[in-house]
C-alpha cells in the first residue's frame, strides 16, 4: 500500500496514548464510553464543541479503536437528509450492532457525526414512506435522490439520539449552527440537550503543539532545532491540524532538516500571500 500523502492523515493518532491536549475532555469521553460496557447510560449521546483542528473527532476515533469498537462516520461532505442518516447511522444504532458477534457482547458500534453545525433546516420530520422510498428500504442501496440537501436531517438526528442502542458522538465548531438562527432556536436547543451531554474543547496548548511537532518531524526523519519548534508553535493559534499541515509544507522544500530561519521565511511568505489576496479587493471599494 502506498504511503498516505496527507500528513494530517498519516500522523492521525490511532490510540489514546498518542493524543495531546484537552486531557479533562478526553477523560469525560473515556468514562462515557466505558459506561456503555455495562449497559446503556442515561445520556446516550455527547456533543463535542470546539474550534477546528483541536482533535474532537480524532479523540473519539482513537478511544473507540483502543476499545476495539467499530465506527460509522458521517461529515459535512456526506448528504445528511433524513434518508441518509437513517441509512448510515440510525439503522446501525438502533440494533445491537451492524457487525454484531454473539461472542463479543461488549463490542459496540460508535456513530460519529461530524460538523453537525452545518446541518441546515428545522425540525420538521419527513414521513416514513418518503424515507423508505428514498433509501428503497435496502441498506445496500446507494440511491437516495428523492430527498435533497438536509431535508428532515435534524428530526432524524433527534430520533437517532432518542432510540439509539449504540453510542453516538456529535461534533461541531459553533453550536449555534446546530440550534439554528430562527426565533425558536431555544426550543431546538432544549430538545437536543434532553438527549445528550455537551463537552467543550479548548485550543491546543503550547506544550501539546511542541509534542506533536517533535513527533511528526521524528517520524518523517527531519532534523530540527529548538528555535525552529518555537517559531512554529508561536505562530499557531492552537490548531493541531494546521500545525501538521504547516510542517508538511515547510518540509516539502528542505533537505532533511529545518531551522528557525526556514520556519520564519515560511511564516512571512504565508502572511504575504494572505495580504496579496486581501488588498487588491480594497481598490474596488
């Protein structure tokens, strides 16, 4: 198999032991998932809220992988109307497991739905007949063209949270995107909050950024000095994903080592590129 070219995927932690930052939040997720080993907890879903790149879904996947659980994942690039959610998530979550093995009674299927703040529309549900027609009842069917966009998606998501027999984790950057911007957003919030617990994530600390930078560079066999690491960290807002992407770009044009000058030149070039994009527009004002 060819190596993964995207460093954010190549260096995505596959185990909780490789995670950095948000330790308290990780402990809460781990405890909640542990509760599923002995039954169905009162709150069958959690909502992870925080800025992009801090590891919300990575943490969920890593802990589930440590536990040997299967993961079904949906994100904003997938259709999230009622039929799509029913087909990909609800059917699996309301049965013992899509991959149930009677010899593995404690094995669960984690339903992970990312970027729920991009799920548009209200709480109006879609009839069962329309949903069944859209997915043609057969879970193996790839056709769901009868429901467009996010039609009925939030209503089906609430149904999923209410009926699930498997752990469900939702993730978003801005929680108001899920509640909606209409006058009845408080009602939407209350309906969701009855069914889940919210865990707020923080931006990665400087120490977490340093540890990730060193780990990635070591894995890629790139030499570095301490000022280079500090320059990278000091120009990062606490976004782990952006950190790894920056490292990939910086290292793509060097011969086995980086230093403070190389990093500083990259930062200045990136800032200059942003300025080039912004200032020409001012002439049109």
